[in-house]
């Protein structure tokens, strides 16, 4: 009888694990692909941006194309981040009725590329990100560096995130030390 009870308990534990793993696979599958914003003016810096998130399995990348005009035709700066070990956590139901999940991922690399000469000059004068040898249209590794007001995580550091998925629209947010409590729904990342 004792062995029978142990078998039942063990079966329940395995079943719970497989349900959790299946939910995580489903969530990662719903995120897979390329998600992109339209061109928009960011009120925090008054530059126009097009942002792209690409997810493939447990690997993700983020690209922020900064532009100096409202139509996103004139390049200004490119910021890129790469992540691995994307892991989906608990499901979340938002006040709006939409659903999403908490997630974590580890920083692999980040890179910043100035695309106008005036920005290169400013970065070199300021020793932005700790460098004074910035070159036009050449990416510089910013992994683990504080650059202007943005701090990039060190290699292997964990980022905590939350996303809302509404049809083909994704609204994510991430932080370096805790899960975000909400997401902005101002600019959607649209499934491409």
C-alpha cells in the first residue's frame, strides 16, 4: 500500500511538471517570430523609433532604430540587444481582459551604433559608455555598460519581463531587478 501511495504522489508530481512545461512551450510558441512597431515619436527623447523583437525558441533579440525625422527616413542611432534562455513564467490576466505572462531571459550582448557624425563627436567628448573611440556606423559593445540614461545588463545577467498579447499585437516591458507591474499599450509590436 505504501508503494502504491508513493507511485500516485510521484505520478502527480510528474504530471504537474509536464503541465507546466507544456504551458511554457505554448507561451514561447505564441511569441515566436518577428514583432515590429510602426514609426513613432518617443516623448522621452523626441526622436522617432522603429523597434523590433525577434523570438526563436529560447533566443530573443531586440533592435531599436532611432531616427531624427518623424517619418523614420533619416538614421540617427541603432541599439541592439541579444538574449538567451528565455523562460516563460506565470500567466497574467490584465484589467483589460488581455492575457500574457511573466518571463525571464539572460543578456548575451548589447551594441550601440551612432549613425550621424554629430552623435559620434558627442559620444567621444562625453566618453559615452566609457569609450572615447566611437566611429560612425560602427557598432560598439555596450554589454554591462551605462550609456547616457540606459544601463545594459552584464553578460549572463537576468532580465525580468512581462508581456500582454492581444491578437497580433505584443506589448512587452522588462527590468533588471524585478518583474514590471504593468506594460504600456501606447505602441504595439505587430506580428510580421
